[in-house]
C-alpha cells in the first residue's frame, strides 16, 4: 500500500486512519501509525467503558468512537481492523470502502510495515511444535526472533523491537480468512484435518484460508504426504517434505541407511532420527518441516541439528507423565481435534486406552477406529459430547467403551482396565471449554488427578 510506504510530509503528517477495536492489538496498531505520522481515531462497535479508559490512558488525545456511525470513515485514508477474524469485520470493511478508505486487518498491516524477514507457519496440527523448533534454531544461530500469532505478541507489537533478525508467526486459519494478500519470505502449511467446524462448514473453506499464506510466499514449504496441502498452488519456490524419499534435491524426506532412519535433503544426510528425543510419525513430520523452513530461511545445518536433537517437545503434547505397574500414562491435553488424537494413538507401539472428550463441535471421530489397526484396547469418553463421540466408535466391537463425567472418573476407570504393557493416552480431540479454561488448565488438571489417583 503506497500510503504506508511514503514518508511523512514536512509537518510529520501522513494520513487519516481509523483503527477499529480497543484491545491490545488495536492499541499496537494505533501506536505504530501515530509514531509514523498518522492522525488516528479509534472505534468500536459498542461502548466498552473499561477498554476506553485504558486507551485514553495509553494514547491521550486520541478520539474514541464507541459506538460509531458509518460517516466516521468520511475523509479517512485507512481503516485498520485490529481483530483479524471478527464476524463484524466484513460489514465494517464494506462500510469503510464505500467512503474510499483503504482497508486491512492487523496482520496485513504488519506485513506492510515489517522490514525484516517474515517466516509464517500454519496447519491444523503441529504448528506450535514447528514454530518453537524454528525459533530454537534461529536462537542457536544467535539470531533474535520475535514470535507472534497464536502464542506470541499481537502482530504490530512485534515491530517495537528494532534489533530483530526475523519475525516468526504461528497462524491459524481464522487469522487468514479475511486476508486478501500477504507475502511471507518463507511460509509453511503443515497439514489439514477437520477442525474449526463450528466456523467452517467444510474442509475446503479452511484450506482456502490457509492457502492464502503460501500462494504468494517467496518460498513455500509443503507437506507432500497430505493430499489436500500438496494440491495448493504456489507462485514462488516450492519445497516439500514427507516421510518417504525426497522427490528432488530441494526436498526433505526420510531414508534408511544401514538400519538407521535419517532426515535427508535430496541425497544429503542431515540428521540421525535415533538421536532425536521425539518419536512417532507426527513428530518426524514436525522435524522435517522445521528443517525445511529453517534451511529456506538461510540457517545452517549445524544450528538445525543441535536444536532438533535437544528438543523435548511442548508441554501437554504427548508428554509422558510416568509409568506405574508397567502402564505408561501420556498427557496430550493440547489435542483439540481428531487428527491430533489419531496422531497421539499412532505414535504409541503399545496397546492404547484412549481418554477423549469435551466439546467436539461436530467433528467426525470415525477416522480414529478406521485408522488405528486394532491398537485400541479401550476408550473412555468424558465431557459434554461424550455420548455423541462414542457413537462413532460403535464399529469397534472388541474395544471396551465407557462414559464418565470428568477426567477424575476417566482416570479411575482407565486404571481399572489397564494391563502391564498398556499405554493410557489422554488425548481429548476436542475443545476444552466445557470443563476447563484452556488446554493448559486441562493438562494440569489431568496431571494433578493422575498424581492423586495413580502415580
């Protein structure tokens, strides 16, 4: 956008802007624009007295319009929608455009203003692990990275720190759905499985949002094992990763040498997987993606190798809580969709007793019994949608199924079912907010209940 690229005139004035929103992201957007010579007003759909007082204390003199009328956009050059996925954004955008204002959300504004390389990662599962790993790789190379998106700062806050080598964004589909065009230096789509079904009525709609991230990226990193992801078209350089041998010298894969599986780039051995602390195909794919992204961003193999071999995984992502009487207990409280729960089961070589449940949001759990190849020995369903989820497991005649109210009862039932050599996997596959505030609360609750009842 030319308005953002041109320098302020002799009076320090660049243009008129309205920032819609009053929260942390909106304040970051307004602050950046003001610091760069813009005349800024702020607006909200309805009155928010507490937020208004906070804005007034942080940005004294900035006009606040809450609620606002459509004529607020008369004579404005720019309208910034600070929340990337608010349902009201489309209506407000149409309103602003009718008065001739350029419209963008906070993510688009960030891309227009960022002056360092931007690495972006999205996907249904694994994006937190890959983002963390890539961040560790950059840090190993003594680089300074700013993390934003799902687990980091609001996008525009990232620009406050001047000594930065790269911006690293962990993005979900809702971040991207209202974006028109963004151009990352390196962008990766890890996988797509049914999620956000309360928001997207089909997987195609979710894919369409994610595709915006890589369609114009300078370098796109693609999971070739995922047929949906591999079909997304890209315009820049394309690097793929997968569990098989690479398709070209630029691609990443896994090849066995003398009985040992190695991560390879083309024909070049990079990393002995036996030296990694993570196991399971889903973790191998995360490692491959991290290697490909870091390499595409220009970080050397040595930094990649050191960071990956030292990475122990994220809390509550297939974390082993302990073993009692020959039974392993795994806490995968981060699991918020069916694909994540399936990956948690498949990463275990032992017979599995699954604890799952919560708010399913209409997800189809039938892919679990269809793909676990007899590995399930029992299922315990808890939470609001436990009976609905259980119905999709009716095809598994030899698998014991139980319904309980909460995780305390689930642990008690699981403990009574176990045999030596089993693995109890707590992988809800659902949203947590029927009984918990978030996945961390869910993970801590499981860990505490397990310590009290079993370990």
